[in-house]
C-alpha cells in the first residue's frame, strides 16, 4: 500500500505559508529571492524552510547537476528550492449533470491518473453515492500505482453555480438543478478525508494562478464558454472569491434582451443568448430544424447558413460586451478565454472582438484576449489545485 | 514659517511599510497585535517602529491617561501605537470642469483647510496655471496656520476619467474634455513638490480604504452618482487599479439601449441614461421644457410629474442593473453609494433596489447597498489620501 498517511505541513506561521507558496508556484527559487519577494529576512526564510526540507516536502537538491564554476553566473541561483512533487497526492473531481471527471495529481497539480464516468441522474443523493465510489476508485489508483504516492491532502470537488466553499454547500447550481446541497457533509460521511468544494470556474482560476498563466501575471481573468459562461478573477494577489461566495458570474450579467428567461430564472442574462444551449435553441428556432444538435448547428454555420450564423453572431456580440463590462470594472492584464468548443471560436471570434473593442473603456481595451482550448480534465485539475491551496494554507478541513 | 521641510519616512523594508500602514489605518494598535495581523515577529515590528518613533511620525504615548491597574483588562492594549497626525501635511485637489476644490490635511487625512475656486475654462494650460496658484495658496495656508504644520508629503490631484497614475497623465477625461494631458509634468514645472495624479473615484476609494468604511470591510465598492457614474473597488487587500490604469468604469458598462451616444463616444453606456445630465435631458425632452435645470427636474419629479419621474425611473433601473453586474462579478461585502445629489435618492432608490434584486446572482445579492451623502470636499480628501498612501509606501515622486 504505497499511499502514505495524511499529515499536516510543518508550517507554524503565516510567513511559513508565504514561503512555501513562493516555492510551490515560483520554484526553483533561491532563499535570497524568496526573501526579496516576500519582504521577509533571509533568516526568517531559512527558519521556515528547514522543517519543510526535514519533512521531505521541499528540497534544495537540484535535479540537474549544477556547474562547479560559479564565477560565470551573476544572479545564478544558489541552492534553489523546489517542492517535492511526490510528497503529496491530491484528488480533484468536476461534477457535471452528465459525468464525473476525476484526476489524481501530485503536489504541483501534475496529473497522475484520469477517470471519467457517466451520470444518468442528477439527484444529489445518487450523485454523491456515485461520487464517493468514484473517489474511492481514484484513491485505489493511488495505492496501486507503481511509484509511492504522497499522503492524500484531500479531495476537491468542483461544481458550477453559487457554492459556499466555507461550508462545502452548493447553494444554487442551475445546471445541476441543485439548491442547498451539503456536498462536503454528504461526501464526508462516505469518504473520510478533507474535502474542499468550490465553484468550478474559481477552481480553474486557482489552478491558473498557482500553476498556469497567472504565475507571471499581476492580474488576469479566466472566462469559460460552453454550456455555461463563467469567469474567474485574479486581482491584487488573490483569486476573487466574493464576500458572500459569489463572483465572476459573467454569464449572469444583464446584458442580453429581457425577453428570454435564463436557466437561473432571471431575465436578460448573457447565457440566454451566448451559452451553447442558447445558440442551439436559436438555430433550431430560426431554421425550423428541431432535430439539430450542437455539432449540426456548428456545421450549418460553417457552411454559411445565415440563420445559424446569426445565432453565433448574437452570442459573440453579447460575450464581447460582457468581456468589455468585466474589463471596464476590474481592468485585468490578460483574459484567457477557455472554451469547451474551440472549433466554434471562428464563428463568433470576430464579432466578439468587435463588440469588446466598441465597449472597452480607454486603456482597459489594451487587455489581451487569449483564446485557448480547454478540456474537462482541466476542470478536475482545478479542483485538485483548490485542495493544494487549502492544504498549504493550513485551512481547517471540512471533513476527514 | 511653521511648515517643516520635506523628509522621507525612515522605512527600510516592505515589512516597515506594512507596520506603518497598520498603525496609520488601524491604530491605536499594540505591537503584539501588529505582529499577529501581519505575521511578522514581534522583534521585527519593534525594529520597524523604533525609527518611526525617533523621527516623530509614530508615538506609543497614549493621548488619554491609562489606568495603572492592569489586572482588570484581558486584552488591554499595551503601549498602543498611533501616528502623530501633525507630523505630515498633505494637499489634495479635485479638478472639475467648473471648479477646483482643495484641502490640506494631516497624516490621517483629517482636513485642516478648505479652498474652493471657480473655473470658467477647461483648457489644460489655463487649468494648470490656476491649479498651481490654488496649490500655492493652500501651501500658504499651511505656513500661516497657528499650529506647526508637518512637512508637506505632496500634492494629490484627482480628475475623472482614464488617468495614468504611474506617469501622472490624464489620458482621457470626457468630462474635462482632456486627452493626454501630462498634469504631473505641467504642474511640476510650477510647484516643485511630489505630485500624485489619480482617477477621482479611485482616490475616494483609497480614502475609504485607509480612513473610512473600508477599515473594517474585507472588500467594498464605492459608487459615485452625479454628473458621471464611477466605481472604486477594494478587493483582496488593495484598491483595484487596473493593469492598464482603468477600472471601476461602472458608468461605461454597456447596459443601456444603444440609441444614445455617451460623452465618451460609445453607445449604450450606463451614463447615457443615468448621469444627472442624462436625466435632465430626458426630462427636458419629454416635458418639452428646454429651460429646466436639474433642480427644476427634481422638483417636477417630486411633485409627481410623470415624465420627470420616468427619467429618474430609467436612471434607477440602469443603475440597479449596473450594481448587480458589478456585484455578480466581484462580490463585495458592501457597496457605498455616494451621491452628489442625495436629495434625489428617493426618486430612484426603489427602482434601483428592485433592478439590483432582479439581477443580483444568488448570494451576491446579500451585499448591502449603503446610500450616503457626499461632498466635493470628500473628493479632495481622497486626492490627499493617495498622497499619504504613496508617501507611506515610499513610491518615487513624479516631480518635486
């Protein structure tokens, strides 16, 4: 059984957490550079690092051999610190109405195993039972792996909608049809390890912040386009979580005409026009072809069908306006647009960029829009990243 | 001449800046509590504080006598630290198309003097000449005061629009009719002290963050309603400044119908319906009374005139939607709505709150909307607060 037992990190102070965070997200990094970036003394950095090295979470032994001649390198790293990836294991699962997508990762959110499973029922009790079995199978894959897996830091669950992460409750997930589902409690009765429940887009943003595009950006937004439209924000050194647990609800800005009702019950939401379901409905309606699926609608639009193109144009227009609204408010350095259906970008990208340029205010429009493909495994990795963050920060686990 | 010469703060490290910030914004505060809140060691706090006390910026001598019997108080402050307000003087000026509003303040942004002056020309050269004279008069008021004024830390200038604070340039201020005006450079040729140029709403938010409602809030928004509609955001421990200098442009979210052109040249901006000018134009148009002024429109609406009420209703509706959009994106704990015309709140408050409730997503709607009156002197004090922040942080002055 090569899965070691859970153990907390030896971090006594906020400074220790800061130091480990720097090593994890910016390593390999020398002690002196950590001191410079955190404003801590070198003595304080060394003091925080020592127990982490002793416990095997961090190492200053470079994987690659370092040249002996140190006269060459001005600014050459001196015993740079890195985390030991295999010192910690993590599980992340993205829950959708039709599937569970799970991954196991190491301490740096590097994916070890992937496990997909279909769901045919969104009833919370049914889903949680399936989720518990799914998690147990992932734990099994850690135990049966050839390499020794680090102790399991916890399980991250990502769900779309309004999630109360502090209590592990999905308060309102229109896509799942869930209201007030205490996921951490229900899952914790079945699997006794620490559980972190997050909004899925926020989880993705944590992953980008610690292990992705955000490592080198002072601020950024991740916008996800697909069956829902979400947005994660990283501003002023932290992912924006919202004082009441809600933030980044780009899909529910009231920017669309008020005649359509959203899945959330409100009128005028961006998603009423720009979600993939909305695009499909519109194309079915205007072409009179009730049998179309999304792939069919995309194909029609690519063939130049005017009605199908109009549905994508409408979506692009509203997404562009929504991006401008977000950028006008928070002014990020960079926006990563992570779409599930990258194949359809060409159908709305021009219109989206034009609407963005029309409504972006002044220099806010200098913000770069990066389009990027994106898989369901990325969502699950995001869920794992939330556990890593929670573990490093020593946040009290919800259930174990 | 009781204005002492300029001198930098004795702050050698980022930790020192953090310690002074805590004393300034949360004092009186004991050293042990600063250590707890910053994660620094008590030794580090004591080391940072000593030169500040020596130089007279900070004191641990309580103004009020402390009881000798220390057995009573669990958690009683032990030699709490406060800044010495008179150790620093600051000037803040808000520039509007029709007036200069200047204040002098102490180190805690407490107002010492106020000076208002009318403008009859918005030509940049003319305004900067008048501004230089205005600032010199404010410096004179510091010199001639009965009490000794602390050394002048600098001059803060607040202007609406897109301001490049890093270079002291007003890039685009539709209200002033300014584009690319290098305010810091032009003013710096005339008055040789450090200058900080800021977007006016951002300056107000700095003041709220350090000396107002923000001291006890983890996140908040300040929304200003009047001739323009602006928004300052405080999230994750800092005022949001925008990677390209633009943020909080609530008045330029594309939430209004696209048939009206905004002062900024774009279509569909919130301000096309909700600024005081927009309300007045609409009332003039629908009542056919081209001679109305804003006071007259407010009076008509209060008397129940349907056309006038409709103009305020439209404004309230769009402002409420804009607040919901902002809250859905960033989820602040609290929104302070600071209006120039608090007398007209009753005309749109109901409609605004209703639109907000309709479009706020899930728990984001728990955010409290606080309506508060607000004077031009508050803007000027905000400009002074930006100087205090810049001075404490040891940011290089633009001109001196």
